[in-house]
């Protein structure tokens, strides 16, 4: 499991490096041909990890429901995300790796509601969710790298 958490941290650092130096206006801009923006992808990564790992394990997690509703699968940017909230999301991306690792080590994830992803993979356990989450985050990192060129 150590490798899974290390990969999550590396991917999230790569995400943060990808958006480094962008203004808040640039982070909120939806490039031509896209339906979302850099900041939406940032929030979406955080929300999806919480849903896949925590909620499907019967845990509340650390993210408020209103935040989840703004960035979950099937949503799109609805107005500008203010700089203060962007900063909070960035900070939480790395903090959540540590929180999730501690919760894993404390064996908080005892059950899991099986979940067939839209990617075609069915998750049967929290371990599956953590592994799949890394693939999901890498996919969004790729989208963000492509968007970066359009901004």
C-alpha cells in the first residue's frame, strides 16, 4: 500500500506543478473545446477520491457535501472559484494523502460497497478504490496538461 500512497502524492504534486504560475482567471478559464477548466479538475480529483475511498467504504470523509456537489462527476464549472478557495483546494490535495494514509493504517475501512466505474473497472474494496483513484488522477493530470497549452 505504501506505493499507492506514494504514487498519489507524486501525481498530486505533478498536478500542482502543472497549474503553478497560473492566475486565478486562467485557472477558471474554460478552454475552447473543453467543458471544464483547470480548477474544476483540481476540485474533481479531490472529490472523486473522497467518494471512491470514503463514501463507498461507509465513511463520511473530510469534504463537505456542497463542495462534492460542485465538483463530482457530471458537473461543470458554475461561476468563478475565488482565489482563497483555490488555495484551500491546493492545500487539501496534499493533506488528504496523509489523512487517507492514516485512516488506512488505523483500519477505518472495514466494508466497501461494490462500484462499477464508467472506466469499465468494478471496485470491490477500498484497496481497489485507492489503486483505481491513482489512475483516475493521472487521467485528469493529462487533461490538465492539455488544457494548460490552450490557456
